[in-house]
């Protein structure tokens, strides 16, 4: 299981990502990309 730390209103919040949740997130992202629901700079290194 992996974790990531984000900061919300000066408070650090830890998120837990297991294999199942990662697969669900990736599935949703791919589904949205295929529907062309993305901004021009998302999912790239362009800023």
C-alpha cells in the first residue's frame, strides 16, 4: 500500500492508495480521456 501527503489549509493529510484504489483511479482517468474530457495540459509535463 502506498501513501501520498497533501496539504489542505496548512494541515497535512495522508491518503492511502492500495492496488484496488489505484486501478479504479486509472480506469476513471482512462475513461475520461477516451471521452476527450481533459484540459490541454493535463496528463503531460507541460505547464
